[in-house]
């Protein structure tokens, strides 16, 4: 049984009731469950001081948030623990920024829409150096397939090989669309800039997961890199949103990007950059 929408301990209880009817469970969780030694998490980060200081890369043994009902991540941990304590062998998969045609939250829209809107300049915080691990649906499917063939209680990370920086993501998307624009690499981090300049992958510290355990435990090998996978996603986004409101096509992405396309904020920054100081 593969469950890609298991979110709560109640979902785990429902799956556990399938004991005797299924051989194993593979459930998709999230790498957002990781916490640092001060219990700081992605969910609770609002500035540099509150952003977690996690190892690079993050192993599956890294501490997580406590289970509970407070947030997305605490509910995911409750689900994880419910399955791992249950009667069915369960693999918990912790992907990062999932991308692929039809994905619920396609962060790639941040740059695709700018291209479709004819923006000639793109602004990148932290000089585009932020690195938030991406996860192709193709790599995720490969890991799930291998885990299902080897049923046992375990937790596995899932991320693309050679996780790209924001600058590399932007360039891969622009290349997929055959588009050229001017890149403005800002020194400030995304917490110091207006909402519209906060890309969905911007982090003040790297957030990269360790894939060693997946390679060791189930013989996982990635099947695609980000730059190889993203053209298919970009094509899907262009076709799916043509003549439609993007919010109707990507309703789950609204909470991430509802305020991402106020170009007046970008224009104000550009004006300030080119205005002579007196």
C-alpha cells in the first residue's frame, strides 16, 4: 500500500487496520519534520535567528519535531510514529521540494509565471546561492518502488542528486522556456526583502538531506537530475494554465505564492538600485 496523502495519526491508524490484507506500507512524509538541537524548524522560521541550524546533509537520525496537532510537521511526525509502531512493515519517505507534472505545490511556477508575464529582470536573494533540496517525482517513484520490494520498518530521505541553488533552478527553467532575462543577484537574504522577492526555495542556511541510507538499505540510485526533469514540469505548467487563473490550476500553491507576483515590489528595488545617491 502506497499512501501519498497520509498526514495525521488518524491516517496511520486507518492504515494499521489493513494488517493481514497488505504486505507493507510506504507513506510519504516530509523533510520539514527535522528540527535542530534548539528545536527550531522550517515551520517556525521567520527570520535568521529562528531558522534551524541543521547538519549538511541531514541524516534520517536527526531529531524531529514532537508529534502533535500544532502544525503540518508535527502531524506528519505523529503519522510516522503511528505507522512505525503498527503491525505492518512501514517505510516512511521524507522528500523535500517535490516537482513534476501535476504536483500539488509546484514552486517552479514562481519563475514560469514571470516568464509568461514578460518580466525582463529577475531578482534573486542571497545572490541566488540558497539551496533547498528538490525532489523529482521520478526519483521519488524509484525510491518508493525499491522500498516496497524490501518491506521493513525504516525512514528514508528522498532528494535529487546535486541539489541545485536558486540561481541554477532559475536558469534551468528559463532555458526550458527558451527565455533570456537579466539576473540581479541581491546581497540581502529573503527575510530582508519584500514578499515578492522571496522565492519558494530561499533559505538562509542550506537544507539538504542525506541520501546515503537509501543507497545502502535499498540500493537506490537517482534516475534524473533537476535540470533534466524540470522541462517536463515547465511544459505542463504552461499548458495547464493557458487561458485559466493559475489559482484554479494550482490551489495548493496559493499559500506559498499568493503574494509572489506583486511586481511593483521588484520594480521599487530596481529603481533604488539605479537611482544615483546624493
